[in-house]
C-alpha cells in the first residue's frame, strides 16, 4: 500500500509537517543569531514535534473508532502539548544575581509549539501570520520603544566585588558606558568590605550609577564579566 493512500499520511500531512519545519526553523534562526539559550535545533524540534503530535491526535486512532461506541477527542492531545511545553520553557528561565533572564526565550518556545500545532491542525494561514507577528515583535517593537517617553534618570549605589589583576575594572567601566550609565563617586577598597574576612586578591568597587535604563540590565551584564564575584546595591544585601 502506498504511503500516500494511508489515512493521515498523504501529501497534505507531509506538507503541514514541512511548513511547521520551515516556520519553526525561521523562529529558531532568529534566536540562534542572537545567541540565546535555545537556538535553531531546539525551536525546529519543538515545532515539528508539536505538529506531529497534532497529526497523531487527528489521524492516529482511526483504526479503533467504532461508530456510536468509541469516540475520541483530538483536542486532549493538543491540551497536553500546551502544558507539556512548559517544562522546556521553564528550563530556559533562570535567575542570576537577582535578575530573571530567559522569559522572552521561554515565550518564543511556547509560540513555536503553537505554530507546529496550527500546522498540524491545517490552520496554515494562522501559522504563517503568527510567524510574521513573531518577527514584528522581535525586530519592530524594540525600535518603537525608543519613541516611548522614558522615565527620568535614577541614581543607584552599586557595589561590585571582583578579583584583582585581571583587568576587570576596565571591563566594568566599559560596560557601564556601553549601557549609557553615568558613573560618579567611585571608591575602590581591597580585601572586601570592612569587617568581612579578607579575601586574597579581592577588590570591592563602590560607585553611583545614573541612567534611564533599569539598573537590573547593568547588573545582569556585569555579572557575566569573568572575575566578578558579587554584585549588590544600596537597597539590597550583597548577592553571591
């Protein structure tokens, strides 16, 4: 028996899988270019798998149906895909130094699963439109945000502990400048804070930073600098 003659294994279903592959791959490519925690392979697998789950739900149980006796609800599989994809999304969300990161990546993984399900359900126009919407959100929205009135510049006292002799101070100042934070009242102390146990080669930098962007963005980027051991603000305790 030819594959195309089997229920649910025709050219139409293969085309739906191919579209899910293409659309989820495009979303994954955008995330891969931006070097996010989930990239091209993860997004493509999620989209194609969601499409296959939906197709299995639609066509995979026709041999057990009995008119008037056995009734299947294809929407139950779709509902389980929606809840199950949360495990993958939750895996890319993490908190580092009091800053939550990965929310956009998790949301886009969830959207990719929806794209695959739409392709598997035959809602091809909706899948294509949603993919276009994804790129509008990722590329157009950041440009629109530049025209929204920003909050006034706020001043925060930032404390950064780092290892001496590695050029970390220069990297910290460069990062502050790149994110357009003005720096004032800089104080450098060796061997940690007064009263703390001395740390060999340790330096604590205290400075006031002023900028329109949330200071959490600066903290997240500074925490990625090799040699930085702790970051804190005047409003919270030191974070390890």
